[in-house]
């Protein structure tokens, strides 16, 4: 057997084994304990405590929420919004949030100002921020920083823009079914930039040119072993909503296996689609993802949160979802 064929067989076996281990729990919403919002990013604070950002909150800041998970299945038992830790300054279109246990602070990315600022747990800015390379200054409108993650074991922050930077090419659209070419950027605990890698999204799978299609990276989650889970999101919106969908793909990349400046190979972890049709309204615009606790059997939990656009016209809900692998 040729080496190339053997490699493909081994790769296929590995992908199939991973697919068998991944469990997608059904999405849930909690209208009695979670107010309508625009929840766009989430981070685990330990135990059943989480911090969640709202990209259209009245002021900058973040929500503290209690999320109870079944430690056998990973299914969500309860989500309860507790309080909003307000900065007092105008909202920065907060899209991503990550917790740094060493300093007991969170960092929040603002898509409108292109900054990633540190906040104490009472919602007040500390004055510290990630030193963003100038290359990220030239972004297309509403296409800046959405994804943000930190891992205490690797002691690295990771972020990227939702879409291709102006200097790197065109954006995908319903008429241009091209991939995004993104820059994954790391930062150390000193808040200074470290390595940068290329990441290419899939191209759009939408047929035709009617309606709208948005394609990009909306979240990332850094694992203890240095690998990163990248959440690709394609949003398809029709003129009358029926037929609209969100397609989510979770890919794993391993920067430690590549040289800085190289394109990161990616491996599909899992994917799913939510939609609106005549009988179902499962449509969930997932924008936030974070690493959660491990289950009793050692499997890792991922927790996702969707942006309902304040439960847009009664069509959308504030969905939460867990994935176990």
C-alpha cells in the first residue's frame, strides 16, 4: 500500500473517531431567567459562574450569569442572569470576552473601536489593554474583532477579525462566494503581540444571489494543549425570513505544528445548522463560545451563546448550547 493512501486511511479513521466522540446537546433558552439581549461572547469564570457580553448593552460592561450543567451529559439545566457590571461609558460593540484567572480580570474586545481592554470583576477598566498590531487598523465596517480567548495553561490570548482585512483581500458576500483569509494573532501575559498565523475559512455554501449571506469567524476557544477551536459561522437571511439559517462549523487548529506566518491546517470537530421554516424556528446566531468544565468522565465541555438581536420581532430566542468531546 502506498504511503499516501495509508495516510489518507489513517486520517479518515481519526476524523471518524473524533466524530463519534462529539456530542451535541440540544439548544435551550430560559426566558424567565435571562432577559432578551444581544449576547455575543461568553467566558467561564469557574464553577457555575460565567461572564457574558452584550454588543448592544446601554453602556460598556458585562453580565454575570449562573449556568448549571449536568456533569454526566453536559446538558444545560439552568441559565440565570444575575447582574450587569457596568463601565458607565458608551457601549463599544463588545463582541468577545475572556477570563484571566491569574489577575481575576476579564478582557473584552470592542468591534467599534478595535481595542481589547481589561476590566476588573466589578466592571471597571483597569487601564491595561492588548497591544494590537497596526495591521488590524484597516478593517471593513462591522468586521473587526469578534473572537477572543485566553488559556491559563499556555498563558496566551488569541484573537482574529470576523472577516478579511482590507489589505488582505475582498470580503465574502452573497455575490462573491470566496473564503475569508484571516490573521490569528496571539498575545502573552505581558499583553504584547506574539505569533501570527493565517487561517482560511470555508467558502459559502449558499446557492443563488438573493437575500444576504454573511460568512466569518465569530468565536474561538483555546485548549490547554495549545490547540484552538475556531467557530466559523455562515448566516443566510431571506427577504421574508422563511428559509433563513445559521450554519456553524467548529474547526481545530494547532499553531504549535506550524511556523508563524504559515497557513494553519484545520480539522473539523463538528457542525450543525439552525433555521427558520414553516414548522421550525430553531434559528440561533451563535456568536460566543468558551471552554467550560470537564465532565465526570473527563470529556471537555464547550458552551455556545447566540445573539437574538433582542429576540428580534418574536422570531428569535436567546439560545444556549453545549457540545462535548
